[in-house]
C-alpha cells in the first residue's frame, strides 16, 4: 500500500493517461472523427475551421471536467464501500 501512496504523492499515478475504453467501437469512432475532421479541414475556410476546432476544444474541456467529477465520485463510493466492508454498520469479523 505504501508504494501506491508514494506514487500518488509524487504524481506518478495518472489513471486518465492509461484509459483505453474496452468498447470495440472506440477505435472505429475515433477513425470516423478523424475522417470528418479532415473533410471539414478541406471544406471550410481557415477561419471557420479554427472556430470548429475551438468548439471541439471547449467540448473536450467540458467532457474532461465531467469525467474528473465522475472519477472522484466513483472513488468516494469505493472508499465508502471499503469503510462499510471493514468496519461499518457494527459488523464484526466472524459474524454473519
């Protein structure tokens, strides 16, 4: 356990950088997005494409904030479950 806490302290744990959705459509979806971005790059003026990129950046920031909140809430729920399992609600080892 100490290794995990030490890595967390030094900033070596970054779960968001290791995320790879297990959904098989993830890679296909990203390919479609790239293809559409290439098409819009050819179709739109430089200014219009810049506006589109700015919109996509804002959506990314919003999604990132939402993901961070979901991660935090999930972690809290997990911690509350551990508290429940290891000592909450008057449960003692050996009792069933």
